[in-house]
């Protein structure tokens, strides 16, 4: 069975930047183990699977090793596929997902996603995290998905070489490192999720569902310019709207073709 396959660089205004995602359009979801095998074959941080449902789509995300409940960059890439390739006349799309309905709309320079915010609470630094980091964080927070470690400077975030094996032993799926921004950005960050098969994610929408309300409260503003300081790098515009977060970014198409997904 041949299905459309797209590879899109999300949160990027040019190719070879941002976070690449595979997007595959199916008539119906295959068995979970088959979807996982396809994601493993694609070997990107995320593969998004779309199934049409009237004007909307059902959306699921898989890393090379697990299904995840939310993925920002692959949702952005999916919206670009819908509104640039499948239905160029559309101005918005609703994706039904494990995190509820997710609306993505066209913006002047890309797309705006509306996601649930992820408020975090302060906690003690776990011993495993202390072993993973080269320096002691200013503070540590946690939600049901990730830990967040605040470092003193943006340079500390950029230069840190954490112990990925130790991060993989945390009792959460990933670790967000963040600091006050530089170069005109309100905040900088990096994200590590080796337990999910992603040693370092280039640009992470889900992490900014926590970063946006965190920095909005610290800075006293609801609109933020954020930069994820991975090797590829990525820029996001973040807005906190009640208990939701709007994430805005651009996409660049890299690959378009078809895949034979028969076992």
C-alpha cells in the first residue's frame, strides 16, 4: 500500500533548520505496532499520522520508540501539509488527538497552533538530574511530562553537555533546560528526551507549552519570543491565552513522495 509521505522542517523559515517531521496521510490508522515500525523506519524525532474525518483530521505522533500524547513540531508540519498540499484554500484545520482538539490557523509568516498550557510546580532537584548536569540549576520544576531546570545564563544552556543516560533514568519523559534569553529573545531552551528515543530534540512545541506560562509569569508579559538553542535551532512566538498556549512558527518542505508501508 502506497501512501503520501512528506518531510517538513518545522519552526524554520528555510530548509535544514528547525525540527524535521515526517507526515503520512492514511485512510485509517494501522495497528499500533505497524505505526511504530513505520516511525522507526522514518527515523526522525516524530512521525505524524493523519486520517481524514470530514473537514477535520485525526492525528497521532510516534517517535522511533514510543507514541507520545502531544508533539508541537509534527502538528505544525501536519498543518502545513493540509494547508499547502491537500487543501491550499483552507485557512485553518482541527486535529483530534490524545491531547484533545488542536486548532492550527494560518498566520502572516506561518501557522499558529493552539495547545493546552502545561503549568509546572517547583520541586527539589532529583539525584538523577544532579548527576546529569554539569552545574546546579537555579530552580527545578516538574509537570506530568517533564522536568524543567532553570540555569543562570543563555550561554550555560548552549554549552551544557548533559549525561543523557542519567536523563533517561528520570521519572519523567524529558528534561527542559532554560535561561533568560539573549539576542532579543525572552528565553532560550534545549530539550532532552533519551527515554523516548530522542537524545536532543531540535525544536519542541510541547516543551513550550510549559515554557510559555513559566516565562510569562516571571517576565510579566503574555507574548514571548523564544529560541531553542539546539544545533539546528528554532524560533517560536508564544502567547499565553488563559489556560491555552499559542505557538507560532514557519515550515519548509524538504521531501515529498510516497511510501510503501506493506509489512
